[in-house]
């Protein structure tokens, strides 16, 4: 009965507590109603037109007050418990050391690591790395419609709304991989708008971050260079790779694509076969996705895959 982070910890017992209380209330009320129906005093049939004497026992009202009293106490208890938990999860115990801006797009997540030093800012997509054991501040924005950011194991959901920045925070106790999902209906591929939150030891996270800030290595053979040229021509107006002429910002930044576990917002494993399926026909996998089917020959596609495989 524990969550996986500071924000989830007090919420888990509250969830179970209120569930158990609610079930108990339903069971008790059902039994009382059933008992009342079963035990009603028999009234002998009277001839039509005759008067029935009213039984004016007055102690019946006592049970109404007892019932109202018990219900009010139970409600008051759950309200107070909820307020205490809300106060507890409003802000983290220590100041967040890291701020990540998450932008919900139809249908993927842009992840931007913010910093006062512009040289430390970079973007990635659909996979968020954070250090374990430290609260992280998330700034949430919607690029087109309202989306909602939710990592269930770590905390509640917060909407990502166009023209407004919402803030939330999360902390994870241990390194691990947590699945997240858009939880506000945002169009055709809402259900396929997943993400992964990867928590690492602070040392591993620092290494990951340093690596993300670097440009990926240059191609090392002719096939890969051809792939880079094809990528820049066909994909570069929507996707960016650090250190190349591909600098589009409509789709995910692919600078270190091979470091990701999944592609297409958490719906396909990141392996060459699925990458090929995705590039060959994005609309077949995510109908309505804003990535059009690229006009590529089989050779051009193969060269692009061979180039993408170098983006470590
Ligand atoms: Cu984005 Cu639902």
C-alpha cells in the first residue's frame, strides 16, 4: 500500500481508505434497507372505506438522527483526510532541482529540459529522464488542444492546456521505468499518446544529460551519409538532429533516437524493423497522425534507417 514516490505515497492509502469506507457504507445501507423491507410489520387487510389507526410511536425518529450523525462523522473524516493529503502533495518537501517543460502535441510529448544557462537546454520526446530521490518540477503546456499528463505510479494527473502553463511535481524513490499516458481526450490517437518516465541514479542522470547536450557522431560510411542526406531532404523540415541541417520543430527531436526504448509516443518498440514499418506507413499505424507518409523508395528508406541507427 505504498506509491513509488513522495507525491504518490499519501494518495495510495487515501484511495484505498475511501474505497473501503464507501464499500462498507454501501453494504451497511443495503443490509438495513433489506432488513427494513423484510421486517415490516404485517398489516391486516382492511375492508374498503375503513380507517386505519396510525401507530404514533415516536422513538423511530431517534434512528434518523443516529443515522445522520454517523454519516456526517464518516463524511467529515474522509473530507479532513482528503484535505490533509492535498496539502501534503501541493508542493515537494525540498525545492525541485530540475525543471522540465512538457508540451502535449497531437499525438506525442515534447520534453524540454530548462536551465538559466541556454547552452544547457535541450529537447527530447516521449521519454522523460529524471534523477531518482529528487523532486522535479514539470511545466505543462498544450500545443494544440488540451492534453493531460499522468504518470500513475508517481502522482495525479495535470492538464496541459494551450496558452497556459500548469505546474506539477513528481519524485521517484528508486531508479525504474514508469509508464505514463495522456488522460484527456485529444483526438483520434489520444489512446496512443503514451510516454515513459525513466528514473536514474543522480550520477546516471547527469551522464545522460551531458550526452543529450552533445551532437550525435557523424556518419561513418557512404550509406549513412546518403541516409543523412535523404533524412535532411525528406524529414528535416519536421524533425531535428543536433549538428545537422535537419532542424524542424513540428515533430520529435531525433538527436539521440537510439537511446529511446520506444517510438511513435510509446506504441512501438524502438528496433529497426518497427522503425521501418513506422516510416513506411505512419498512417497505417496511427491513422490521423500528423506525420504524412513520406515519398521514399525502398533504398532511400533503408539508407535513412541506417543513418537513424547511428543516432546514439
Ligand atoms: Cu493527448 Cu489525449
